C-alpha cells in the first residue's frame, strides 16, 4: 500500500489543504495500533497512516529532516536495538534501571547510524565497499557467529543444568491430572508403598515436595494426588481472566471435580492417616485471576477473594478430618522477583549478572511484600481451620535474605518450584516428614 501511494502525484495546493491529515496519521502510528492484533487491524492502520504521510509530505524544516533521519536508520535500528535490550535485561535478571535502558538505546542509535552509513547506504546505492570495510564486516560477522558457541565452551563446567532444572513431577508425571480424568483410585506409580500412610495433595508445588518426602519417609510410604494449577479446596477454583489460557473455566470445573475425587478416594483408604496439602495459594488473591465457585445453581464466577479461598480450603480440611485423617498445610518456599534457577545457572557458568539479584539470594522483605496477600491467606486458614502451617522460611532465611542453594545444589528449578535435589536437601535437613506428622491434627 505504501509503495503504491508513493507513486501518486499530489499538487502543492491539495497537500496544503490536507496538511491536517499528517498529524492524524502520526497519531495513528503512535497510539492506535498499540495492543491490536497483528497483522489484522493494527497492521492495516499502520499501512494506511504511512500511505497518508507518503502522499501528503510535510514541509522541509528541521523537524521533518530529523524525522526523516530517524526513518533513514530505522531498519538498522530495528536490527540492533532488540538483541541489545534483551541482553541488558538478561544481565539484570529483571527489569533493568532506567539509565541502563536509555544507555542501550543511545548505543543502538549510534550503532544503527554507523551500520546505515557504512553498510546499508553503500550497498543500496551500488557503491562497491572498500577492502578494509569488507574485511571488517567479515571479521565482525564471524565473531558474532561463533561467540555463542565460544561462550558456552568457555563456561562449560560439565554440570547437567537440564537435569538439575527438569520439571519436578514428584513420584511420576502420571501423578499430574491436569489433562486427564479425575482419579478413581491412587495409581500405582503415585504411591511409594502398597499401604502409604501419608497423602500429598495439591498442585505443582505439592508435587515438588514429594521427592524429598518419599526419600525420607521410609517404610511408611506416601501417596501423591496432584493437579497442576489446582487449588486444594472444596467447591472453588482459581481461573485466569485472560483467554485463551490453560487455566480456563473448563479447567476450574475440572479442578473442582479432581478435589472431589481425591476426597472420595481418601474415604476408601484406611491406610492413609496424614494428609499434607500444599500450593502457592497465590492465584486466588491475584488480580490476574478470578474465582469459580460451585453453587446449587451451577458454577459462578467472581473477583479474586481471600474469604472465598479460605472458606474453600477450610471446607477441604474439615472434610478430611471428618474421615478420621489428620491434616497439615505446607506453605510455598520463599520466592523472588526473578528466575532463581536461571540466576544460579548463570552464576555457576560464570556469566555476568548485574543488579540486586547478582548473588541469587531472595530479599526477605521483598518476598514478604510481594506475597503479603498469600501470607495473610495462610494466616486466616490457620486461624479458621485450626491447622498448622509448616513453612521453610525459618530454615532458608536469616532475617535479610533467603538461600537458594545449599552445598552447590540448586534448591529451585525455576522462579518458585523446588528442584528434585532441593526437595531432598530440604526434607533431610529439616526432618520434614517428622515435622509434618508432628504438626498434623
């Protein structure tokens, strides 16, 4: 569309009369296309606005020349700015400071001008580049091509990071019922003995506890019934507001049915005496989620609610106790505002890390501030359901920061879940099995 518009001839009188359309076109380019689905509505608006600017050019003043200069280097800027900004953000592991972003933009602009001036324009104009320029460009291209492999070779220390950071399913991936029908009994891969005395119930955070518990529980054995993203509660579930999402309304209904099934299974298993439930417990108090509750008239959606979540968790605890079982709640481990395992991997490789997370430790005050609503929810559950909340904060945190590795072992596999090694390390050093059995009531 822009190419066709550039071929049109507009007289100076018509251009002057329609000069107001240039501002409208610029406004469309800056504001209207933001957030619209590409390449449908947003792309069409951009093409139309660009056509207007081509057909009705502005006056040749300083502002126009400045904008034209930016346009001249825009392709080079497009090539350079994104990888540079991504690298800057990777260095900080989180949102970089404003100064770093602006510095990256300045470097991008200068590099883009150089690329446009000495590479793009000579090639476009058909001017043969000099031998020195060709040699420099070839050398730079080779360096850019081999630098990632060279960096990996230099920092390679024979550590199997993929193995350390693999998804922690607990006893087996078969124990995650997120895409399956609710269980009618405990599958064989999901119990460490024929008559397990403990059941771990919850979502992916509950799964992450299982390797350590199964390693240390001995002959008593444990069973695992878990569903990723599913709040351990009766009659309620947390679902996302944004669609499409794996945590849709259909997922919420499936989660509620899953918890009903687990409760039904418990009623038939006299061998299980202790039930440990765990979850991050954060979705039900997050503005990005909403609650799905089962009523006599069907399923009803509502805004995230601490009270609804607390009542649902309390209903689960009361129902389990009515079966003659004892219950304990395990709080999620401390989390930071960065990918903990990514930080630990880069630290182990010797890669550069800048900013407040360069030591890969979690700020205790930052954690408590960002998870204030979750901690309040757990406090309310403890009071209303008269249940013990077992936390790792006292073991991992020293009052200022929280550890993320012990003796070279990554405690986390991502930004919040325990790794296999982390689960076993924490379970052993905190005597978690004894602690859970002693706290259950």
